[in-house]
């Protein structure tokens, strides 16, 4: 069938995403070991209202129901993470057969429903036993991760073709080790944080190699970093250049600087402006370290939620453009700027030349079950439509796209925010576990069924 130019490319994966600690629950079931998030969420005052992931969505017991809902939605792909301490309770050593069997059953059920599994190996639930041995500050951490990756891929790699190494390392280092707002709740100095970054990047590189060595089929491997893009105030070349620099340049010792995380794993080197900005805090490293970090990648995953806007000032100056009074915000008070996704994808395409997937994108919204028994979330529908139109515009302008994964399939444990922020296409009543597909669920099902044609002409 000839495809309309308004549609997304053939083979594009329409998906949704989750993470193990946020949905599985069953925190002490079947031999699972504790993670840093188990310890952190039980710390008084660490999360909203003392919420924990002990039960969450109880996906560990209700996964069949959830796969049936995915099938009803028409998903082509489901991105989920494996819980490291569920598979290897102490982080290294003995493998928990019951924990690994859970993911084995889930993968088989997804394939039976014609849903392609995209597995993330690490989505923040670091084994507590390994944290007690130094965590990401330990030089052994990269090997710990690679060994764990090999265990999972040897079990599932005959059926799973898409693998993601690490989810949003900027967050679990920046918020978890510098700001103290996420597990493990540390406030380390810059030197120690950069050492953790270095070990995380080495873990990614060793993880990529472990995935390829353990898989007995063709696999596609990539990362899924957080991507806070900057959009130009206008399409004028000077404003676009200013936005590109604001997105990619490192002008100070900022742990969220995108290229500090991404240049080493794609280009095999730390960026020069980052080396200047971080100065003597940069950990000692060798050429061999950089080679380990940068095995070839098949795609780049991008998680996108928030953005800034800039314009070109006098000379080389970059001027921030504040949001107008009353500009749309999410329930997190994040600025809604969908065109920034278009520009971010463009900038990454120019710099890294890899196919891309939007591995997370979604809206925190105060949803509830209405008197008619339905969950009406028109804001989520509009938000998602605008971002998909921006993604399609990037595709038209040359970005190679693999797929889009809505965050999230289910309302879930939103880390420090507990259960007060709802991102799901499916409403979860947490006391009972009752699932209710939202209006956005039914809307997205139509988008998937029409390969995006139902979005209209858009931009």
C-alpha cells in the first residue's frame, strides 16, 4: 500500500513504556532483593506522603491483565525494564530463577500478543547490596552491570531484539547522587559525581558488549537518556544556531550537560568544552576507557518532557525567552513546548547520525474516574498529538525514526512524587488495583491503527 506523506514510516513502532520499580510491586516476593529505591522510599520524608513501590500497580501479579490491555490498545512495542535485584538479589552471584522466570513469561505473552518487547536493563533500581559495596562510585560497578546484562540476555535474547542499557543516567546521578532527591539520596561533591558518571558510561559500554555477546539473534542496542532540549524563538538561522548551542554546548560545571553524557558513548571522547568546564574535577581516564564506552550503537533513545526557548542576542549571546504569562504547564509545572522535540531530534541527528526513538514522552495530569465511570484526559490527548506532530515534522526533515513510546502505559509510582502524579494511558486505583482505560487510551489506539494519519496535517 502506498503511504501518505502525512504518515509515519513503515516499520515505525507505536509503543508505551513502564519501569519495574514503578509498576511491579511484589517487593519481597519470590526471592527479590532490596534496591536503593526500596530503602530510600521507606526513609521518612523521602517521598510524597511516605509512598513506596512495595505494591505499586501490582503488575508482578496482574501482568496478564496488563498485556491484554496492551493488546486492546494495539501496541506494536512495549518498553519495560528488568529489575536487577529481582534477577540477582545481591547484585552479583546467585541468579534468582523465579525472578528471571517472571520476565520469561512476560516476553512470551507479549510476543503471543504480537507486541515487540523493548527491554531496558537498568531503570534506577540499583541493588542495595551493591550500593553497600560502593555503588556507582566503585570501579567494579561497570563489570557488575555487564555481568547482570549477560544473565538477562542469555535468558531472553533469543526472543528480544531491542535492548536499552541505561535509563536517564543524568537523573539517577544528578538527582540521586548530587541533589539527594532520589535514591540513594546522596549529596556528593562534583568530583565524586563525575566519577560516578565515568563508571556509568563504562557500564553502558560493557553492557552493549555483553548484550551482543549473549544474544543469539540480531539485536538493536542503544541508551535512553533524558533530553532537555532548547527550542529557537523563531526559525531564523541565528535563533536556530543559538538553540543548537544552548542544547549542546557546555558552559559550566553542569551534570545535566547533554554532550558530557553522549559524546563519549557515540564519539568516543569527552567534549572539549566539558573538559574545560569541569576542569580538575574530571576523573583520570585513559584512551582505553573511552574505547570501552563507545562500541557502535544501533539507535539513540530520547526521553523528552520539558524544554527552554532562546533567541540570538548581540554578538554570540544567547538570550533565554521566558514563557508568556499563563503558558501551558504540566502538573509537574513543566513548560509544554512540543516544537522543542522537533529541534532536539534535528540537533541530535546532525551531531550523532543515529536512528532515533522517542523512548519516553508524556504528561503528568490530575486524572480521576468521573461519574460516568470514564477517565477524561483531554490535556493528555492534546499534549501527545502536538508532540507526535513535532516528531513527524522531524522525520520529514530527515530524522531516521524507529518508534514512539508513550510514558506511561499505567499510572504508577512516580519516584519522589509517589502516587500524586499520573502519567498513564490507563488509570490505576491504587488501593484496589482497578484498571480503567482513559480517553487518551482510546484516542491513541486510533492513532496506532491509522499509523498516525488520524493526527491530521498538523504543522
